[in-house]
C-alpha cells in the first residue's frame, strides 16, 4: 500500500530518553499538532478563562510603565501578578473555586503562613514566571482573541472586556481613570502598588490594607459577571474556528447531561459519537493532547474535561 510501511527496528534510544521520561515514545509533537487543530491556542495548563480578563486589566494598568525598569529586570506584568496572587492568597475565606489553579498561589500561601508581614517577590513567586505565570500561560489565547498583542499591550477587544468587567464589579471609571469615581481611585491605587513592587522588588501594601479585599473581590476566578462570561464565550465560539466551536457546544451539552459524573474519557467518547465528521474524526484521533477540551460555565472556568467535577454545571 502506498505510503504505508511495516514496523522496523530503530537504533537504541540514548540514556536521556529512558522509560521514565515524560515522552518516551516521542509522540508529543504529533499530539501538539492535533491539539492545535481541535482547540486552537488552548493548552492543558489553561483551566480558568477569567485570567483573560485579568490580562486585559493588567495591560490597562501597566500601559504607562513602558519606561520603568526594575532593578532585577522584573517586567511590569509580573509585578501585577505578584499583587493579584498575594491578594487571593491573603483572603483565606474565599471558597476553593475562587482560587483553584491560580499559578503561584501555593507559594504565596506558604510565604504568608511564615508571617503575614511577608510579601510576594521574585524569589517567593514562580520559577520562570514569564512562562508559568498567568500572563505567560494565557497570552497564547489572549493574542489570537485580540485582547492584547504580542507585547501584552491592550487592544480594542481588551478595552471592551475591561469596561464590561469594571461595570459588573462596581468599579466604573477604572478604564478612564476618572477622578472622583470608585473605579478611578482603584485604578490609581493599583497602579501605585504595581509601581512600588517594581521599584522595591516586592509587594509593599500593608498586611491590613483594604486593597487586599478589593483585589480579591475584583479578580476571584469564580466572580465573572453574566456579561463578562457572555463576551468571553462569544469570542471562543468564533465561527472562524468551527471545530473549537463545535467542541465547546457539545462539551457543554454533555456536561449538562452527565453533571458531576462526567469524566475525560466519557466526555471524549460522547463528543466523538455525536460530532460532525470533521470534529468527530479529530476527536477520535486524540484522546489525550496538550490542548484540552473545554467549556465556559457559570463559575467562569475554561474547563478541561478532567476538571469538570470541581464546579456545578450551569
């Protein structure tokens, strides 16, 4: 048969590709290609879609920091992450759904357990934050959705998202930094704290600052309003990505049907059985890939099917 060859022996694998390696069969590149077809710009590290809103707000806050250079070369968006992650870590009363899958929150909580007077800094945050912080993880999706550009500069859609967010969390005036408004004051305070973190090398707000509660309320991952969720869902269901659109819709339907009993394997089988020829074939060819199936739920999660049981169905 043309293009088909029988199995054959290869040279012995080198010692650095032993059985215990992450990809002993070398299938990761194939999985990546299939994943990009099924769920473009989505990776297995993505599970909380509200980080797209956080990225947009971050870009709005740091847009005037272009000439500000930290002593340790920390970029402004990383300092913003320090402030937000510390705020979520300090609010121990938040439910699990509010902070689940926040990059670096475990280290932040460990730091605060040692002393509530300690603060986030480069050594207390992630190793490789440019890659593993929430900006690093989710910018791969934020860029094609045109929320920010490759330099994490706010685009028109990002500005639209920030304005929806500010209205729903009660911070009107944030985008325009309008004097005399709650949002304007919050924008100034947040920018000041991010700037201070850059200049001092650590978050500087006092442990009892009201800012922590305000930040946690504004950025908790289960706190997206109806219009924010609707807008993010609309962008994810873009007709330009028909396979991704169909996958989201069918996973939503399957989740409603199965509820908390939905497993990754069960979801994929059900989707493959009901999907159109294009997406069905692709789903059957990829059972575990770097790009994960997902849906938008009331809890504002971009869910891989492995994570579905952690939140109630909409």
